[in-house]
C-alpha cells in the first residue's frame, strides 16, 4: 500500500480521488481495490459506511470493461478510491464519477 501512494499516479473524478499503480499480476485478482471515506469529511459512521457501499456498488457495476482491458494487456492494477466530497452522494453521482475514472485510467495506462 505504501508503494501505491508513493509511486502511483493520481487524478480526481469528483467526488473521488483515484490513486493507481500498474503492476505485474500476482496469483489472484488482476485489479485490486482500496476504498476510503475519511472521518474528517463525513463524521457519522453510518454515513461513511453508506458511502463506502455506494462506491463499492458503482465499482461492481462498471468493473467488467476495466478488468477485461487489464487481462488483455496481461498486467495488473492497484487502485485506491478516496472520497473527497463534503457530503455523502447518491449512487448516480458516484457511478458517473466511476465511469469517468475508468475512462481516464484506460487512457493513462495505455
């Protein structure tokens, strides 16, 4: 994880900050994901957990093309989704940010 934040690239797809690092695929997942919603941004644990669930769901719904892209390249990806918004969002907003982030990731890692 330290390597991801020290050596990885980053960009913002509001309300998410995405940190990524290409890697050799190990035995297991091609794409590994970390999701973080800081207490400083969203004070109540219930709201933080809901936001994490929304980010996970947006990832689940849109991950297929990204995973396929990395399997074709025979490489892997470490990716961290860090919530930077001030208010908990809705699934539609989070999913739009996720789609935009995946498009940028494909562009930057080719």
